[in-house]
């Protein structure tokens, strides 16, 4: 007779077979699983004949709205008035309200059907509040919001929270990005970024609604004057943290006080501040020139709705009085911090002894150093990482704002991914796995030894009992 297995061994066998089945299912059906993950972020509740379209975000929003006007009699096109950025105020970036009227007029939408909801909303929560005030109380008006597809489930949560009983009046139309969608998002860096950000922002919206903080003042003139006087603006990373949440943001910030360098590498992003910090370094005599990475064109750039990021940064730098011969646009197109670092090799590989400063937002400096280490090795530790302030939040209040929550949490996820992909994380994980297996085998050996000893004792005791 075959001896029956103990409950413990049956449970272990069931766990092993379950893990094997799970691994096999992931291996064989990873495409449907990944598609399902993308579709989890998507909600579609658009009304078939809405009274108005509410423009939030998404690729091709203007084309969709114009086609809807042609196919549906008389819907209004609503645009929330968002707070102006520094670049809009300076005329470097196009005014979003002017763009709204211009693009819809080009597509044949009459003036009377284009409505701007006044109020200068600072985030999408406040944009929905503007819509809530526009809706006539007690009326059966139906509105469809146009939104990037991977942000639609988050938008649904926000709609339910803001409009409450009137939430069914606002449907949601997902707009698919021309570069990727729910069926292939994992094949491109942009798609992965969109899904990760969509998941993070969805989780945050589910548990937390941040109120926009008062903008942190940043005056390029004052920053430049401080640099020239030798009292550079410190990011505050060495200040005492009042809470563990503040400590998290300060841990991400490894920025240093600016000193004399040969080149400044200006990482793309937050063009309201970063280009002005880079220009201040040049104007203060702390840098000779600025290297600008060139990003791949986004859908809005392809459609002529926005200028390429490097052109916007170049205009902002020029506005601060930096001459054209003191900044250089790099030839390689990049899509991420790693590729930005690779693009800079065009210059830095020719000057192995050059002193380099990398300018980026304060929360991005740690990952920037990880990226440059992956490309330049130990040389990257000699680079200077300069923390540019962020207008929308700071280390002391990031968890109180919607933007801060999204950016800091997403940055922590990216740092973890970079730690495994480009840092020592893979070796730590492998070592941990080896130790875990060794501990499991050692524990199993000890248990078997104890069972043999107990069995031997029982046999000896049984033999000692007189017949």
C-alpha cells in the first residue's frame, strides 16, 4: 500500500503545482493578461447624443469634437479655463484658450458652440467643479467628457465624487493615443509610462483628493542674483523633516549647490522652471554652455498644437539673455532619462575631463544620477546634480496636492524599476532569492532530522516495553 501524504505535504504539493500552473499561464497567456491590465483602466460611458462635449485630455480631441458637431445637431464644446503657466504668460507656449478657439474654428465649429468655463481651475478636480456649476440644476443635460483612455477610470471616480447624484449626466469618451493602445501598450516606453501613471493616479484618486497648494514662488531674476552673489538657492534637502512623508521627498532629492562647470545638461520636463535654472547658471558664470536633449515628437507636436520641448526650452533660455552659441541641441532623439544621458555622449565623450551639471526637478535628481551612472559609470558620480524647484508643490506638502501625489509616487516606482534594471537591484534580488532557497532547504533538512530522531526514540521505547 502507498502511504498517505500528511496534510502538510499535501499543502506543499498543492502550492508547488499552483505556482507552476500560474507561471505556465503567464507564459502562455501574457498577451491577454497585459491587454486586460490596460482595459482595467478604461471606462466608456459616452452619451450617444450629448448636449455638450467637455474637453479634458486625449489625442485627437479637436478632431473628435469637430466630427461630433458635424454628426450631431448643435452640441456645445466646453473648455475649462486652467491657470496659466509661466511660459503661457511669457508668450513662449501657446495660450490654451486661444488654441481651443483657433483649432475648432479651423475645423468649422461656429463661435456660438465654443464655450470657455471661466474660473482658472488648477487641476482636473477643479475643472469638474466648473462643469458642475455650469450644469443647470434639475435639467436633464447630458455631457460627454473627452479623456485619454488610460485616465478614464480615474476620471469616473472624480466625476462620482464631484457631481454626486448628477454623475450619470456626464459620460466619458476614451480617446486612444495614436502611438499605443490597450492591445499593445507594453511594447513601447510611452505606453508603459501611460499605463503605470494611469494605475498610480487611479489608486491615488480612489483614496485621496489633493487640494492645489499655493504656488511656490520662483523668480528667475532672484535665483540668478543669488547665484551671482554666491548664495545659491538650496532645495532644502538637508533641512529637518517634519514627517516621514516629507523625508520621502527629501530622499529623492540628491541635489547639490551649484559650482563652476563646463557644460549643463538640461533634462526635458517642467519647462516653467528648469530652463530658467540652466540659464541662470550660465548668466552667473557657473557654466559655459547648455546641452539640450531632443525628445521624440508627441501627438500634439505632430499636429502642430505645440512646439518640440527642446524648442520651448531654447526660447526660455534665450529670453533670459543666453546667446544662441551658448546652447546646443543634441542630435539623438530621446524618450526617457536614460536616453537623455546617452544623447549627451555626443559632447561628453569628446571631453572626458569636462565638469558637468545636470539640471532637473528636485524629486528627479536621484533617478537622474542612476541614469547617468548607467551610461557613464563612476564618472557620473563626479557630475553635479542641480535641483530645480517645482511650482506646484514642494517636499513639505507634496502629499496634500494631486500633482505632488502623482509625481512623487510615480517617481518612487520608477526609482525601484531603475534600481533593478540599471543598478545593483538585480544582484540584491538574486542574492535574496538564493538565501531564501537556502533557508528553506535548511529548515526542511532540520525538520526531517527531527522526525527521524523522534521515530528512532519511539522505536526504542517500543522495544523496551516487555511483551
